[in-house]
C-alpha cells in the first residue's frame, strides 16, 4: 500500500510566508511566533520529500529546526545572523511555489 502525503491547498505558501516573517523578527531581535517557524518547518519537510533538490531543502529544514528547538540560540547574535541568512532562502523557495 502506498501512502501519499498531501497538505491543504495553499498551506506551503502560507507556511513559508509565516516562517519568513518569524525569521525577520528573529533577525531583528524581536519576539517571534515559534508556531510560524514550526509551520515553515512542516512545509520544508513536505517539500524535501517532493522535490528534485532534496539535499538543499533538507539543509534549510535542519537549520530552521535549530532555531525552533533552540529558542535560546535564536536570541544570540549568531542565531539572529543565521535567521537573516535563512530568510532569503525561505523567500526564494516561496517565490518558486
């Protein structure tokens, strides 16, 4: 039996937009919605299984998960810099989908 994973229509785009907004907040040192980063991670995970560029998408997924799971890291200078780098990657993926 084969199972196909699907997401609601528009989920990926909305989740990537939310993740980009949260990453902007992290980069600026502002409070952020961790749920928005989690939704973005879910979209990236789905994209990893449904793309020809799985390695690149998986790397981005892993890096977003570090910010989700290490909220203390997100408050550091390094975490804010990482969020600044990730937001452009998330927006580039969003532009493709």
